[in-house]
C-alpha cells in the first residue's frame, strides 16, 4: 500500500493576524428569586487589531435569547454595544456577537465573540445571624509561575518583583470578633515587554472621487488635485514602521457646489453731505525752502468746513489744533499758528497740524515740509594777485584764466590752456582760407578772360558770368563769416576730449551724461529718454510721461483732485 498513514499540521504567522477584544465579555444582572429584577443595561466596546494596529470594526446581526437584547451604536472603528435585560430573562446564558473587520476590503473577515450573562438570584431569607465585627485584616503577596494553582508558601507583607510572564498573587485574610476568619485570593499577570517600533516613512496621497463612501482603488497621487464642485477629495496616509509593518488611514471631504445667488441687500444709509466736510491746509509766511540757517517763518493752519474757512472761535468749538514734528507723538505746540526759528530744522522737517476733539482723536490734519539748503564752499578764489591759499584753484582776473598751484615748481599754472591749440587752429583756418582765396582768384581770372572773348557775341553769357561772380563774392563773405564765427566759439570752450566725455551724437540721437556713469539722457526727434545701463527706465513722448515705477512721497495732483498719503490717516483724496 502506497500510504499507510498521514497527518497534517497548519502553521500560522500571527504577526499581522486579527485580534478582537471586548472590553466586557460577561455581566451579572441582579435578580429576584426567579428572574431579572426589572430592566437593567450594560455595555461593551469592540476593538479590532491587525497585529498592533487598530482597524475598523463593524457589528453584524446579533441574535439574543428572550428577555435580552444587544444593539450597536454603529460608530467606527470602535463600536459600542448596549445590552439590555428585562424581567423576561429567567436564566443565565450567552449569545454570539459577529464582528466584521476591514469590511469592503480584500482583507475582510468576520470574527465571532461570545458574551456571557448570569443572574444573581435573590436567595431565601436566612436564619438570624449574630452580629460580628472585623477584628483584623492582613494582605500578603507572592509571585508564582501559575495563575491557577494557589501558592502554599512564600507569602510576604510587601509586594515582590514579578518577572514578565509570571503572576502576582494577593491573599486577604479577615478575622472577625467571633474568632472566625475568611481568606480571599486575587491574581494578576505581569505582561511581557512589547516592542517599540518607530516611524520610518509617512506618505500622504490624494485622489478625487464621485463617492464619499467607497474607497478609491486607483488614481492616487502625492499632489492634491483641483477640487470640482460636488466631488470628494480622499486622503490616504501610509505610515511605515521600523519593523516593516504599515498602517493606512483614510479621510474624505466634499467640495460643496456653488450656492444660489443671495438676495440683494438692503440699501445703505445715506451718507453725510460732502459740503460739511472738515479739512485743513498749512501756509508758511516765508515759503518752504530756506538758504543756510536763515529759517524764520510762521506756520498757519487753516480749517475749512466745505468751502468756508472757519474762524478761531469756530475752530475752538470743534477742538484744539496741535502741532507735531517729524511724525512725533508729542505735540510741539498748540494753536492756529506755530513759529519755526533758526536751528529748528537741520536739513528737512515735516510739521503736521491736527484738529483734535474730545470725542474724536483727530477730526482733520494737514502736513507741510520745510527744507534747508546750505551754500557750498567756493571751488576757486577770484583775485588779480596770487592767493596765499594754494589748496584751491585761482581765477586770475587780470588774464581771465583759471590756474592751479604746482607744489613741485612752486608756481601757478594755467588749467586747460588752449592758447596753443587755438593758434594752431587759426593757422589751419588761415591756410584753408588763403587756399580758397587763391582758387577763387583763379576762377575769377578765367571768368574774366571768358567774358572778354564772348562779350560782343553773347549777352546772355555775360549775364550768367556776372551772376556767378556775385555768387562767388557771396561765398567769399560766407567763408569770412564762418571763420570769424569759429574763432569766436573756440574762445573759452572745453576741449574736444572733455566734450566727448559728456556728449555723444550717435545715429541721430544726442546722449548726455558722463562716460563713466551708468545713467544718461537721450534726446531724439520723438522722445526724451532716461537710461540706466542702456535700459530705458522712463521717457517723455506724445505729451505723456512713461515710467515703470514711481515713488510719490506725499502728494499727487490730478486736475482739481489731490491724493495725499498721511502716515497716521492713510490715503486721503481731496
């Protein structure tokens, strides 16, 4: 016979196995002598685990005996079951609770748990006992490898250390006044140390779906999708632990559809009449710009209601005018006028006048800026004799020349002496002028000779020659005038090198600006442009200014309107 005997054994890997726990798997109801006493309830909570991770659990249909019922609250992942017993229950028993784990997934499984119940029936009236008191009570402890066999030795008054997996027994002995005693035991197990895995990786993914109850199986992405009205956005978080296990959780949200257009709101209250608006301006008795330290001016705050300037009495009725300097918070003066004296302004100062009332901090305000400009030091000394100060240039009024002091030679030398250049230019012009005269003389001689040979025969030729003589005479005068003009213009002008450093004419465009500066101005027939590093940053053309960025510190005037920025009041439009 080929096979005489066989057997089979199943090996299970419980690492990721399911565990279902009832927080309460039995209960004793109080009873009468025959049944449950009235209606009584208890509850138990269901917790499902896959390995060490909590997974969703759902309660199936529970069938109970007569007199007892069990109802789930349907919550996930840990539902609670309420168990109710009535007086119709007359005997102890149990019922099965079907628990569905990971419903709707490939890992769905149903695990049955048994809930047991009993009735503590009321006993018959006992015989009259004697009254006793507790005389003493002692509690002792002992460790044991067994949780069922009561230890017979080793008991002690202090709690011993119990190894993981062993049991701690507790014995309570109560002695009564009649000499009797009772002994009760309780036992607890010292659990083994569990593992403590750490999180290795967390991945969050998203997908859009038309369902808010059915988990999507495809289309997941780490980038959140653009939500569509009425659609659901699912979020899946996958956590990977150091022991290789993973836990997946889901959340879902719905992007609501656009609601219907709301009803038109009520008409707002009518605003105050603009004619009664209160505004201010400031005038300076000596202007806004002062030379050196000669600052002496009186600032006056003018308050208007509509188009009418208010009197001092009317202003007093509204509040008090206070003056502030450079955005300060402490007033430097009060009243309709404020005097600024020398020393009050270093370079620039901004004065703000505010009309302040007791019931409103600021009713109106106005701002005025004063600027002080100091004279610069003279770059040269003008005199007919050499000055003692050799650190500056000397403009010799006798020769009308600008000189500098040469410390190596100890003499004053002319700065940019153009005399030799001008003499050379005059000589060149004279040579060209004499050459032109010689050529002109030769032409005239030829014309005269030609005129003499043709006078008797051709009057028209004579007139033509005469006209040419007149034109040539005009040319002579024009050359003379140009020579004189060039001579006059060359006197006292800068050198060619200096001019080329500040002005260039290229392709019909005049460029103005230092050759070593990134900024220049360019003028053509169509526009005036401002450039930085050959990039046009602003230009004037067709009666308008074009600029990419503009910074206006205080005020813009647009026709009859003013746009003013105030650091405390913000943007004002007047």
